[in-house]
C-alpha cells in the first residue's frame, strides 16, 4: 500500500501563508502538510482517503449479537461478505446480500433471519438443545470486502491540515515560551512532532469522531 498523501499541496500552503507570489520551501511545506494530515488521521483513527475493495478479516460479534461493525468510515459499498463455516475450513463461503445479510452506511453488517447458510448447529453453540442462530462462533471467521473513505476530502479537513501545517512550518516544535539561559522551554501540541489544533479545529474533528462512533 502506498503512503498516505497529504490533504493539500505545497502550493495551497504557500497561498495560505504568503500568497501565490510569495516563496516558501517546498520540501519543508510538503513535510509539514504530511505531518498535519497524519495527525488528523491519528486523531480520528481513520484512514480518511478512499480505499476501494479493502479486504478485512474479522472476529464475529459476541453471540447472540447479529450485527458487526466495520471500523473505517465513511462506507460507500460493501462488495462481499464471506464466512468460514467450520474452524478447519480453508475456503470462504459468500453470503447473499439482502438474503443473508444487510449493511448500512453506519458501518454495520447484520445477519438476517432469512439466511439459511448459517442456521446450523456449528454457528453459535446451543441454547438448551437448540442451535443458536448467528455468525460462525470462532475467531477470524468473517471476511468483508468494502469501500471506505472520502473520494473527495471534505474542505473542513483540508482547511485544518493547511492551517495546522502553517503553524508547524513556523514553529515545528510547538514552542509556546522560551527563556534564554535557563532552558525554560514550554511546548504544546504533541500529536505528531508538534502538530497543534486550535479549539475550533478540535471541535470540528470531534464532530467527525462522534459521527464515526454513532
């Protein structure tokens, strides 16, 4: 997988800091934008950039829960859901959408009562003498192929990356005070080598995080 790209270009940062006719160090600008963008990803715990047909192998939800949640957001397509029916299986069995399962934009994938492929004793154990309907009960038994992330980044995240990168460009260590002779230096913002977010930026990031957590 290629390295994640910055949310904006050195030209964007130049325009923000000194105008289109000004001059900044392009290599330094790209580094600061990369650091700011990665700090946003870390803050949200999301890849952000669109990933098409990402494949993840998951453990089942704790029975009798029939819904599992995919970690990345936003989700634009669930292409394929597969299961291993027995712990010894080396092949995967595809489930049928809207018959075996349904998915939602909130990242949920829910097993449907109409499914027949999982209504068997190997699924979740027994309740009394009856098989427990549900996902396969063993680890790494579910494989999902899905598309997630933003095809076009929200402008609010681009703006935060540019603004944070500009502060980082001028003050890479995030120094807020400096007393000569006594080594009395104070630093703030420690997310990714001195990346700092203003309260307004943090409030915006918090809204994205809250939407992800539902």
